C-alpha cells in the first residue's frame, strides 16, 4: 500500500495513523502487534496508542524493516528520527531532498501542498423527490496527505439540492456525501459534477459524555501542523 509520509526530525518515533493501519488488508498486516506505549505531543498532551508493529518500507525498490507506533495523528504516517538516524539519512531542506544511503528522494514542503480540493460525483445518480441519499464521490487531486477535512458545499441553495457538511478522511481519494433533494420531482446528478470542496481541518470538535450529567460536552482539539512525539 502506498502511503504519503511526513518526515519529522522532531519526532523520536515513526508513527502510522490507525485508519491507515486498519485499511491494510488483514492478510498483509504485520503478524504481531506489540504492546502499545503512550506518546507525548509537543504541547504536553498524552495520547494512547493501539500498539506497535514492524513494517516493510519500500523506497525506490529497496526495502527496510521499521517499527511504527499505531496512533491517531495528523498525517497518514510519520517517518521519525529513529528511522532517519538508523539509516544515516541526510535532509537537504533548501533543495527539498532526502538522502538515504546512496540515493536521493524528492520531497515536498508541507506548506506547498494543497489543503483544499474539489469533490465531484463518481457517476450519474438519480435523486428521488424529497429524499436524502448517500453517494460516493471522488477527490479531484492528490489528497493522500490529509486525514481530517471538512466538506463545504459549493452548490447554490436555491438549486434545492443540498450537500451536508461533514468531517471526513479524504486520504483514499473517495468520500461518501449526503445529498438532499428538496424538490417534488426527480433530479439527476451527472458524473463529474462538482458538488463540494474539502478543507483541511485545524480544529476538531470532540464530543464527550460527562459522568455527572447526561448532557453532551464539546471540546476543541487543536490540530498542530507540526507534531512532535516522544515516548514516555
């Protein structure tokens, strides 16, 4: 499976996102999951992990074995200091190149990567009158570096076809969309019609149940663009 990785010299460990790990077919996952550890972020927050596993990393046809922590992070995967040090890597920031042993890899700065993508219908869809439908849509462009994004409708409300806002994972290039047809007749969405945009999320609202009351409590969790991990 191809994964877009963030090179982070400030992260002592290499980490893979839980959703990326679970998207790997069971027959291709590592045979053994080792005991999990706790990770400490740059802001002092502690996050739990699912465990650790050894993965084969294939770059330019060469394969290395590397242990990754499995956790919910802001990127599909992070190549941390443990890999960079053990493989004697050299990072040329000015020219955006990473040297591993005897070959170079072209890198892209995170600030130069797109954070907004258009979302289009995958195929023709007939919407029944006065109904809601969930359809599969495609991301126009390479969104493999995003894990959390917000769907923002682009269709005009007077069109009476509404697209629901939602928090999604666009890294696979496909997103389910909830579409409402508020008219009293059938409407057709044609293939490749632009329905929405997905925007990178810097803040995530998390919902918690309090023990003393049955009310839902929302808190804001900031998504730091440069996350630092260390084992504690």
